[in-house]
C-alpha cells in the first residue's frame, strides 16, 4: 500500500467515532464496482447510486483514510494551470468549458453538503490570488482578462486595494467569487453515511487483488480474502494511478507537499472575510481558515514522492510555512498544532485523468491530479455516470486518458 502521508493530521480529530463498514464476506454481483473509498470513490459511488445504478464501493483501508485525511479543503474553480495557459494548450473553447465546469462543480459540492444529514463545514469563500512579484503581474492581468471573458465572476485588485483589506501589499491580485472551503474528512464520511442509508454497499478492509474480464464481458474482481465481485462496470478511484497504468497512458508526477494547522487564533480580524489565499509563484503558498479559528497553511512542494519520516525535516518546513504566514499576517501568533507531509500528483498538462480505459471495455478511471482534486472528483462523478449509461458529456474529450493534448507535454 502506497504511503500517502506522515506527521500529525488535523481533520480526523474533528470527527468522533466515524462509521465503520464491515469487510466483504460473500460473493456479490453489481452494475458498478468502485475501487477506492476516498473523495473520488465516495462522490462517484454516491452519484451512481442516486442515479439508479446498483453500486458497491470497495476500500482496502478505511473510508476517507488515505489522501482525504491530508486534503486541505480549498474548493476553487481556478486551477494550477492558468486559464490563459490552458487556452494556449487546448484552445479557447475547451479551456472555457473546463473552467466553467469547475465553477459548476463547486456549486454541486455545496448542494451536496447542504443535502447531508450532518454539517461538514462547507462555507462559500472568495479567493485572493496575488502576484508574488512584479514580474508576474502582466501574466496575472492576462489571466484576469481570460477569466472575465469566460464569464467567471472575478475582480482585479491593485496594491492599494489589497492593502485596504489585508495587512500586506502585493503587486496585484485576482479576487475570485464563488469558491468554498470544506472539512474534507467530515464531507467524505457524511457523503458515505448518507449514501449507505440510501442503498450504497460499502465494504472497508477489502483489498482487490485481481481483476479479469469474463468471456461474457463482465468483470470479475477478487479480494485478498478470497471473495469475488461480478460487475458490469469497474471504476478505479484510487487517488493515483494503478501501477499497471504507470508509464503506459498517464504522464504525471508524484510529489510531496507540507501542511500545518495552527492553534486557535485569538483573533482573525485582519483576515478579510476569511478569503482563501494563494499566489502565482510555483510552488505556491496557500492558506485558509477553519470554522474554529485556526489557520491551514500549505506549500513548499518538492519533487519527491515519499513523505518525509524525519521529524526534524518536517518541523523545518512547518517553521518556514509559519514564518511565511506571519510575514503576511504579523498579528497571527498562534503556534503550530498539527503538521504533516503528503504525497500529491500533478499531470503534465495540468488536467485530471477521468474517463474510460481505451483498451479495456467498461473500465474507467477517476484520477484527480492537481490542487483541485475535490472539484475534479465531482466532475468525474457526473462524467463517468454519463459514460456508464451511454450519454454524452462535454468534458469527455478534454480529460480522457488518451487525450491529444498529452502529445505536446
């Protein structure tokens, strides 16, 4: 099992006694088998189940126990790849379709959260995307024009506008309206619980170790405990690519990032409307607040796949992130309470991999590479549902595994 994070995670302590699901202990037949019980697998399974597809979700560990626990919960329609760059890469029409779909996905995440039987801390927020240096200002202005032309709700703030609202000044910033924050651990557990109540079958501690296609075209999944699931369709929502795909279809890199969460701040008065904050520099610094008044800060990404096991190395990065936070918000003095290092994936063209296996009928992948993984999970749930029931979806050609744009990266 791939190690996805080290350190002391914050989100799991916010939910007492998450529901436990039994392992699979009998053979099963279903229309759709979803492998993975994280953000992607849970959202997809819930949407499939609501759409009338009999669905089984199989998780080899615990629901929300992988990358979800290390997710920082920023929900944004802007992506790691700027819209202006995506236009150059895949054309204006497709780039705008993708960005608008991300905006709509944030709205769908809010609608999902509102429908749950528990509060999962989803709050709509604006985002401040600032130029890290004067050199990056012209491109940020070009990005603003691209976002505005796409019909997305954005403003451009001058240095004086920024200083009027925040205790720091930057060369310029885009303010995006319509983003959100969420407690990802509570969200996934909440979606899973309600979906289970509505008929979704969920099995934890169930490791799929073999997958073969029967002469009938059905798929046979075998678990480590010797049980079998016969499915018409199989969706791999495993966070990162299955090993059998590595190097064949997907051009992506696995890196690691660092995150800290402070103790509760005495005051967040200087943090204008609790905006989500990030920057143009790469790797970028990003931050948000929590419902109970903490600050989540992430960044310092490194081109190394495995999370660090050195407490000294982890604290060095946390101290640096804390210093960067205090440089922007000098009055925030609350110390570090939680810190972790987590693996994350980046595709080479800045887009997720969502769609059908080109060579394996009725096998699909939901691999949400990049900083917008939760948004991509929501996109994937509707796109894959449409593929399974034989309907068209506008994103299919843009994010499929063998898309043409990969040939140029």
